[in-house]
């Protein structure tokens, strides 16, 4: 009997698109370095120094405080948990909003939740 | 209900000052040291995973420690042990000798390990009385073939 085998490779990288939100719009300007430091602090609290080394910030947009993080597939769940539990930056309440998680960087290009249709009112 | 599986790590404490034994070292010092190292290297997640069954049994005479940890976290513990450079008030580090799934195999290895270590003690003897004691210990644990 002929057996057909299908192989698919799992990507070893995992990309997060996240946004830092503050209560009452407290902070406006956070540099790239400080943002990376905050992400590392969040991971360090939950997963320690070894966990900290798995995360990297690929791109950061200071206007919307949005960033793309990259991590390995194995560490995805822990990073998700660490970002969720983060709640304070310089005594100001804040939170990381995780918009998209993908194993391919190109998937983060489009986001259907942000699409706006050009509807003209008659 | 599924059985809780554990791993037992047999570790040797090596002091940097060259001494073989420090009698002031308590079992709880080692426990806190291991726990703090886990908290530093693997954070709250690592501590929570390991603390389900972390316990330490110290056989102090030859500075051997047996650490019990759950099977999921034993790799975390191993990597955290690597970074320990101070235990209690002494500068020391762990040298992992053996990892096993039961206490029985761990203790078997421990007995064999001590047998292999005895001839090394013979070299360190200074007085003839000490030499006599060590030779007596060696002859008591090696089976003698009757011809």
C-alpha cells in the first residue's frame, strides 16, 4: 500500500505585536531603550535571567508605543504570561496589549481589526 | 491519579578555600541557597515549578547533598545549580555526581562512589594511625575471594 506522507516544518521563531497602554494616558514619550528594558523586566520577574535572554525587540514605534517582539517557539507561552502580568512602570499603572502573535513576520503586516472602510455618508 | 515523578540529584559541595568540611553549614542554608538561585535564574515560574517537591537531604560527613525535585523542573534546577558560587557564608559550588529517578539507585551510586573515594584518602594520610584506619575501612568494604 502506498502511503502518502506530508511533512510540514514548524517555524522556530514567534513574533508578537504588542502595545504599551497607560492608565489616563499618563506617559507619552518612552524611548526604545526604556521600552526594551520594561519588556525585559516583565520577563525577568516571571522567568528570571535565563528567560530574559530569549526575548528581543525587533521594531519599536514610539508614537503609538507599539513594538514587534521576537522569541523562540518554546518560550511563547511564558512570554505571553509575563507580558500579561506586567502592570506598573515608574508607579504608573500600565498594561501590555497583545494584538497579534504569529510564526511568520509577514502575517503582522495586516490586521483586520484596524481596517477601516471608506464609507461616505450620503 | 497520576503519580508524582521526581528526580534525585546527588551533588558534592566543593569549597573554594580547599577545606573538605565546614561544620557550621546547616541544611536550611543549602535549601535557601538553591531556592534563591532558582528564583534568580528562572524567576517565579521556576521556583513555583520546583517548590512542589524540592527538598534537600544533606549527608554532611563527606559533603554530599541529595536534592529531590519534580521531574519537570530538574533541568531548571541543574542550570540554576551551575550559577551558585556561595553557600551560606562560605564560597563553594556544587558538583553534580549522579541523577536518578529513585532514592534507592541514588544511594547505590553513593555507596559505590564512597568505595572508589577511599583509596584517595589513603594518599592524604599523615600519621600511621590514620593510615591503619583507612586500610581497615577499605578491607571491610571490598569482598574477599576465598580460594
